[in-house]
C-alpha cells in the first residue's frame, strides 16, 4: 500500500505567520490580505437582517427545540429537495462545531480511520488528530484537475472508516463529482460513513441534494445556514443525518457545544420564513464571488499562474508557478516585504507540487485585497 504521507508538507502556517505576517495583522499595516477573514464584505449585508432580543438557554437535546426546528425544516427540506423531520437535524453553532460533533459520533460507532480528500479543511483535520484518529490523506494534483481517487483497496484496508469530503471542494471552489460519490458509496458499504462538509454551499437546491441518507443511510452532511452568504456573525449550522443516529449525535452535541445563540436562532427563523428570499441571497453571494473571480483572472493574463475555477462557495486559491521550488521561502518573504499576509498550500492540505505554491483566496475579502494581492503575487520574479 502506498505511503500517502510522503506527498504532504508540514503545515507551517503558525510559524510563518509568527515570523512574517502577525506584525502586519496586529498593526493593520497591510497592502492586501487576499487569504484573510477579518476584513470581509458580502453584498448580502445590504438586505438589512434584524437583531432579536436575548432570551433563555436553548439546546438541541431531546425534542425541546422541535418548535424552532419545525419552522426551519421547510427551508432545510427545500434546500436538499428531501422531506426532513426534526430527527434528521441536529442544530449546532457552526460547521466547525458540527465537524467535531460528527467526529465524536464516529468514534462512538467504533470508527478510528478518517480518510480525507485533499485539499481539506484544516479544522476537521486537526480535530481528528486531537481525537487520536488515524488520518489518511489522499493526494490530488493540479495536472489531474484535482480528481479524487479512493480505491477499493484503500477502503478495505481501513474499514471501518469514514471518508471526509467538502462540497464545494475547499480551496478549489469546484463541485464534487456526483457519479464518483455514488460509486464511492457502493465501495464503502454499510460499515463505513461519508461525511460531507457543505459549509460554503451556495446552490439552491444544494448541488448534492440527490446524494443523501434516504438512499445511503451512512451519509452525513454538515451545513451552515449563512456562511455561504458571507454572513459569518450569525452562528447557526446543522447536521443532516438518518433519524436512527439522532440520539447518539445529540449526546455528542451536548458534550461539544451546549446551548445555541438565540439571536442566531431567531434570525434563522426569520430568513427561513421566506424561502425565495433566502435563495436570492445565496445567488447574490454567488454572483459576487464569481464576478470577482472574473476580475481576478484579468490580473494574471500573460502570466503562468493559475486561479482555481471557483463556481460555488467562496474559498479558492491561486497556483503560483515558482519554476524553482527552492524559491518557495523567497516568495513568502517577498509577500511579507510587500505587506501582504498569505496562507500557503500546506495549511490547506494541498499535496506537494514541484515548483508550485498555492495561496488561499477568500472571495469575500474586499475586492482590493483580492485584486491588489494577485497583482503583488504575479509581480514576483
């Protein structure tokens, strides 16, 4: 069996950030911040969402939040084009918390092996590492359009296991191949799970609405209500699962999070009451992202750098062709000198590519951060 670890570099973000970028962030002295998350803007902000009053303790344990969940279910059902009941949903603070709850649930089911696609969401990876799970990362490569190939041999070796995916694929902004998912589910059988983190999904109905627990009981999805809109101050997400898992998932939820924020619950109810408006808000956000990506593409014309083809979600990347891989650290230092913090490929779970460094692009960053940042990167010679 091939050793996949050899394809990946250590995540150097904490060290590189401390050495080069933290002073820029702390002082606010940045020329651009194309990878960042602290100075963002979503066109959805223009729709004047409300802020409700503070109320009592709310936890999605037993059936105590069913009156609230019943108000959200029409939206959730329409989004996934499936009829959902309260037992199919576990509410959580965020997709990241949902990931931790799901991993804890998997452990309760005897799962110790987690197979990650790459690139992968860093938090889920480090959560799995913290829980002491055996992590297998499957390398994917630019020259193969990042096609994910998980063989039957790998599944057999690591059964029981869970395959952890993102939709849209993180740091790429492309949708999962549905035919590949159906084939994967057949290989996995009923002893293994597929976890799909759909935190940044912007399609309505969701792109993978036909791939769900009603056909494959061991498919679990994690969805954020507002993250795809770029509205991250509202803290509510949910886990979609077969009803037979509800009690166990809720038990892990109680350990991982406790109560929910009533402001976020009430705002979610308000938004869920007008499904066409919710759908429109997602389309506004998607148009903002894809429009900015087109502008960004114009800034690298004539270079050999390459932007990921982002069509869904808002996290993409740019492949910087360094020609000589020994210039990688020189490039990082150049970004620091140009007062531009960046997040590099190893922090996003990219497999090593000879002569290429991947840089994270958050398309909800202000336009100036993206466009100026790309010009700075493209000017590296």
